[in-house]
């Protein structure tokens, strides 16, 4: 039996495993009640309403919280939205694979058009929520996010990545790491870098339906609705660039279970065959055959994904509604059949000739790996896999299937190893060297090891190594590793362990869990792994030393050890069953001063055993020695948990004669006990040895004000505990002044004030919000001793703990107020009473904001209101009056068209959706232009989406009693904004919450300046400018430029800017036209567009129309591609800034001068004559006078 000595990192892992074991035993309902926010609901997976099989299905990407197609549904091939936008592509269907009540969908995402440009889906994740919030959003702390499996990407015929504006390195809109993606969906805030990242096309993800606990479960396919659809998380850069919450959001992948059409021969469907082949794991097959399969998958994938004609896609007609042109190459039936055959042949060639020799070789390889080179978690998994593999290798009856599984599991664990950085390697190596046992090694090799170790043992932290910044950590790692490698183990006995001669021996021992002998038991850290064996009259007796161990922030010992007599059996779960016998206690635990160890779990009559001896009833015949241990600390946590059965494994390969060099470990030298009284508060503390490091200081503060004090006062009032309390912050600081965590329990004594009733006291810990365990926790088990309230507590934190002593049921007498100076009583004014539930008739002002129903984000309509809301109270009835104004969105200007309020009786459903009866608000006035005429735009004009509607300006509606009583000030409303609906169907009509801040309410008057409506928005006129000299055309919508803007366009043909462009475009082409475009306001000051502008460049004769591109030349000499299209002899781009722009012919080798072509006619005869004259002079070789611009950009 191979065995690996457990070093310090592994002991730490054992402690972690103990914690995991305890967590698994703790009642789940109790845990959830303490940690899950109030109102949360457990998520439940539903049965898939069809039998196992492979199906074609209708699949749609819909909103998470409503039965409406998501914007991204346009990109989901075969969906209802996709078919509307791409009516020529109707033959495709998504595939759903159902197996063992789990549904997996194979879906394709295509480029989608969005406000005149195209974009791609960047991320698609399955969302596995354990709990929903009270508004039915997944609780992130209890949610897993699992990326969809990507089967193919969007690539060109020659294998290049297909670009949109966000992964193209030459795009001015590229996400290059300078933009930030907010925290959420299981991730922290992080930069976005999509440069040269391919977009996924064919993906597989889990679409198993789900619902909430305690709701009606659908019984048939017809009863499954959108609310049962699987939750997903999507990230769409093109949408994110406009609105982060729209591009990075939850959605649902809805399968129409009534639409399923079973595929009788799924192996003939290429998408399914590729997915199926990708599911085959390496562990079952040889390297050669599995690699052949991977090669086939790569080749098939390349054929399926390399289909687009170019990296930049063409857009169809339709302006803002335009969609990309799907001109990718489609595989023929014959080509698909050939690819399927390639996969079939590769799968048929898979072989699994794993033998026990192969398994032994792999075990040997794995054991040769150094634990110090890898992370603790991945190496511990490798150790468990090695042990399981060795058990299989030693099992004479192991089946081929078991051998292959052990081989595959070990191979997987080996491949999953994560190498750690040099600093961690040094820490691991240092700990290993510190744990080395001199008794295992020869005297000479140990002396050699010490010569290195003594130089390095004082540098536990790599940053403190001498000259480490010059020599590097690896220099010292090599030194220490070489010293460890040079250690020579003492010779072991070459004897049959089952027939040893009488005498004394030493060997190694380790303890494992009976439920899983690949995992160390928590008791493994409580024994000395050197054990002593005595053979006497042919009988075997083993002596084991118990040592103290740290567990759950406490230090403790094993109390009892029993062993199983002959005839024991192994029951269910590997638990030994039979007669238990007590081990002989040879000595008891002593501290470093030689005193008996007494703590909170034992007394003088129950001392902890140190050296114990018991008989090996099976000698060396058994694989394990079954034992039973009792650990008082564990028993104190949960009754029955302290008694555990374990397997002790004896490593007979380390058997040696006992030469006296293997000695028991000395008792740990514990830091001194702590006994101190805080002078200011009078609080006394006591801690046993080892709880704190030497030099620890106790800190106590009596809090009488501040956030914690206010929180305590509010909590005690809310919970009806009492009004009279005293609040303390207590914590500890180590010798370096850093906060210290107690390594065990601390006894406190808090002085009881004389005016407190000792029979009515309560001791409470006030919890911090991040503790996530509720606002307060009662502490029980305290006593009153000599005027002090004494209790024992294990804080397990270095943060200040807030203890409050409360007199239950107490009510504080209000302090008498000083008699005010008599003043003449003022005349009462209407509206002075600001208690919102009993306001006098009058007019009031209250601040309000428009919030999304998720109660986190601002609604887009928040920018469309005056935030000073008028509240009118008349005859006890409340009415709100709101003032609306226009909003700019995506460089388009629009107004709110309709506002509705919800009548009393409304409720908040799942996802915070408002459910109830809507009523239209009363319109008091409508939006006007500056000249007093009604605002008419593209939406409310004849033929528009809101034809005939005059946009409301002032609206009023009743404040219903439910909204008035809302503790958070939310008033549910519904709005319709035509400009939003035009950009994306379904987004214009939305529920919103008007959040009133009742703390701002104040009396007002009808003519209060706060209610003064904004002046009508006067947008500057649209721009349509043609430069007479160059023919360049610049256009912009209303509001982009101030009225009177000056547009300057100059052709640049020489000088520094021209030379900079030559250098920047050297890898693009030699032939280009360069223009300097700038803007200035009416005063001549530089102006910046407030939105997008279109620039149309004339194409000169001699330029290849199919090879045109426009680049903006930056000041630093870099270039940015600005995408555009050729229309009516002009190449038009859309941008947001002026600067140097070059219209280039890509791939051209002759310069523009060599091309000797003229700038196209602009209708000005004088300019053309001048141009012809310059060409003539140049042809004759005559030097012309250089025309220099006043700006210095030409010569």
C-alpha cells in the first residue's frame, strides 16, 4: 500500500474538510433561515414534459420578468423575432436533447441589427438559482452561472474572426479594456476587452424548466408558460454600449414544449452529431484514439464556422431598422454527410485498453509530482484520486470498468492541477521543510539538510528573503528543494509485516473517514503519525500519541479511543460494526509546564489521554484498523457529532526497528492566559492559554452615538426589547497593533449599572449588515456574579463585536423641555402639517424620482420629469401633479405620450411586476414649441406610431391610499414613450415606480418657483452642409450642433499632417485623400457634436470602389477605422467627432499624386480650372508655389 506523509498544508485541508462535513450535517432549514434574506423563495427544477429523445423545437429568448421577446431574440436563429427580420431564412430549427429529465438546447446566434448597426451576442450563461428574492430575481449569493458550451464561432472562409464595432481593434467603439463592466451576475466590476475575441454561433446550454417552491406545478406541455422557462444571462455589446442594463441582463430561454418534433435519426443531423462528439470525455480512451477524435471535431468545426465572406458584414436597407445581410456560405447535404462520417469514423476508432499496469504507472507519475508546486485544493483532489486508484490497483477483484474509471479520475485530477506562483511555492516548501521529521532520515543527510534549512528557516515569507528582488524567489526555491531532495530515508525492514519477530518497531499511521477512505478524518490531525509497535508472544500492540488540534477556532484533544474486537463486520456506508474495546491509556495530556490539561470540556476526573495502546486484532492482515474516537469539541457543536468511526491505515512500507530515535512530540508551548480589566468601561476579560498571542491588548468602548448606536436603538425599539440599554464595542489587538481573532472562547464580565433591574436583563449582540444573520442575536447562559454579568463567547472574528445590555420592557422618561419664552402665537398657515397621513388642505412640494421595477436602476423616464412633484390635498383627498419634458435618447429626441396610475388594490408580483387596474392620468396641459404651437414630430404626426396624440406637459392623478402608505414611498405608474418603442418594439411601454422622498415634503403655493415648468425645448436646426471646395457633405440631426455652427473642411496634400497620414496608412494603401474637418460655434470657439454626424466623401476617378475605407488619423499618429458604405458616388461614415479623415484605397501601391486624378466636380468652374492648371504645371516638372493654410497644416 502506497501512502503519502501529510504535511502542514494537508492538515489545513483536513480542517477544511471537517468544516464541510459539519456543514453537511447541520439542518438545512435552520441554516437557510439564518442566511437567506426575508421573503426569499426556493427555486425548483421541473420535470421535462417529454420523454427522452432528440427534438426540433421552437425556442425564443424572452424577457426575464414578462412574456415578451427580448431584444436579443432577433439574433436567435429560428425564433419568432428572427423570422420577422430574416424572412428568407426559414428552414432552421433549434434542437432540444432530453435525457434523464434534463433538457439541453442547441441554439445558433446570428448577427443582429440594432439602431442602424449590427452586433453579436458575446456571452450566454445558464443561471442556476437556489433562491429567488421576494421580487423573484435570483439571489446572486445563491446562484451559479455556467457558460454555454460553444461549438462553433463566427469566422470567415479563411478562418479569420468576424468583427462588429466592439471586437474590431480598428473600431473607434471597440471594447479595448478601457471600459468597465459593472459588478453582478457572479462577477466583480471588471474591464471589458473584446479585442479580437470571436463571437459564438452554435452553443449548447441547459434549458430544463424551473419554477418557485409552493406554486402550482404544470402537469402537461400545454401548461408550461414563459414563467417556467430556464433563466439565462446574456451580454450583448451593441446593446451594452447604449445602456449597460439592457446589454447585460437576465433573460429566459423558452422552449415551446408543444412544438417538439422528434428527430428519428439524430445521428444524421450535423449540429447534434458535433455536440454529441464533444461530450465524449478523455478518461475512457487512449491518448491516440481520443486525439484523433479531437482532430476530427476541430476539422468539422472549422468547416461549419468558416462561412462568412469577410470580417465586416454588410447591412441591408431600412435605416434604424436595418438588419445584416446573411450572405454566409451554406453547407450542402453532401458536405454535411461527409462531416458526419468523419465524426463517425473517429468515434469508431476510440479504444480503452487500460490495464492495471497502466494504472500503476499513472499512480507512480502522480506520486512523483511535488505537492509544493500546486494549489492546495487541486493537489488534495489529486491525493484523493491517487488513493482511490491505489485501492483499485490493490483490489484483486477490480473490474475493467473500475480500472478505467480509476485511471480516468486520476488522469483528470492530474490534468486539473493548478500550478501556484513562486511566492506560494516558497510558502508551501517552507512549511514542508518545517514539518520534516529527523527520525525518518539518516544522520548525514539530515545534517546536510540543516546546513541549508538553518540559513532559510527565518524567512517564512518570500518577500523577506535576502536580495530576492535581484536573485528571485526561484533561486531560493531551488536551494531548499535541492536540500529536501538530498535527504535519505533510514533503511526500512525487509520483512513480512504479518509474521514479525517479537520486538519493538516504528512505522507511520494515518486516519481516514469510514464513509470515504480516500479522505482524511478530522482525527488525522490529532495524532502523531509516528506510531510504535510491540510484538510480544506473536501478538501485535500499537501505541499511538494523541496531540492537540485546532478546530473551529478552538484548541482541543481527543478524549477517547476504542478499537473493534475480532469478528467485526463492515456495514452500510463502510461503517464498521462489532464489539468495541477501550484502548489502554498510558499517559495523559500535559501542558508545557507539566500540568494536566484542563479546559471547558473535561475536569480532573476526566483527563485527556496522551499515549494509548491497543491490540491489533488482525495484526497486519487487514487493510485498515477500524477505530472509534470521541472529540468533545465536536460534541459541543452538535450532540452525537463527537463520536466518529475512523479507519487507521498503517504504512508498513515505513517499518523500522525502534532504535529510540522516534520520540513523542512535546506539548505545544501555548501563549499566556489573558486577564485584564478595561479602565474606562470596567469590563473584565479572561482567556485561557493559547487563545491569544503574547502581547495582545483588550479594547472596549462605550458607544453613546454614531451609526452603530442608532442601529441598536432602532433594532431594540422595533423588536420591543426595551429602551434602556448600554452599548459596548469590544475587540482585541495584537502586539503589532493589528486586530486579532480569538483562537477560542473568551469570558467577559460586564458591570451591571445600579439603576438596571437585574431580573429583567437581556444580553444581545448587535450584528453588522454584512454578517447576514439578522439585526441582533440573544446571548444566553450568562450569570450575575458580584455585580457583573458574566458570559463566555467565541467571536471568531477580528472585527469589533457590539454587545448591548438591555433592561427588558424599560421605557425611558422623556427629558423635561425648558420652558420656552412666551411668544405671540403665529397665525396658522395652510399646509404647515407635514405628517403625510394627516395633511391639512393645501399645496405641498415633495421630491420624486422614476425608478425601474427592480427598485435599483433609474428609469429612462427619470430624465423626463421635473423632480419637484406638486401634492394637492383637498377635502382629505391627495392628488399628484407632474411636469414632463422632452428627453434625448440615442441621439433622438422625444416625449412621453401616456401616463397611467394604478388604482387601489394593486400588488407587486414576481420580478416586482405591478399587477392591478390602470387608469389614465388627467392631462392638464400639452407640450408646446417656443412659438406656442403644439409639438408634432415623427411619432404623433399623421401615419406615426402615436398619431393624433398631443404630448402631455402637466398631468395629475390621485395618490391612492396604498401608495400613500408605502413605507418606501413607491407609487406604481405605467408610461409609454414613442421614441423608445420605435428603437425597439416593446420597450416604450413600461411599468415604473415614482419614488417619493417624504422627508422632503414642505408646504408650497400654487406659484411656487419649484413648480415652474421648463421653457419649451428648442432644438437647434438640423445640418446639411456641402463643402464647395472639396465636395465633402456633412449632415446631422436636430440638436447635434448649436445654431450657427461653422463647418470647415480642408483638403490636406502636404505638410506634417499629410506625412503623419502616409506613415499611419503605410500598411493600408498608398493612395488616399486626406481632409481636415473641424467645427466652431458662432463665436469661433471649437465645437463638439452632441451626437452622431454623417460625413460623405466624394470618390475620385481612378479609385477602386470595392476597396474603399475611411480612417481617422489621431494626433499621436495612430489610426482608427471608421466603417461606412458607398452610396451614389460618395463613401459615407457615421462618427461623433471631427479631425483628420483619410479616404483610402486599401491595397493600392501608387500614391494619389501618381494616380494623377482630379477631385470630382463640385459645380465651381474656377476651382476646376485651378486644379487643371496645377496638374499641367506638375506634369511639366515646374515647381509651383506651395499653398500654406493659416492653420499650419499644409505647405
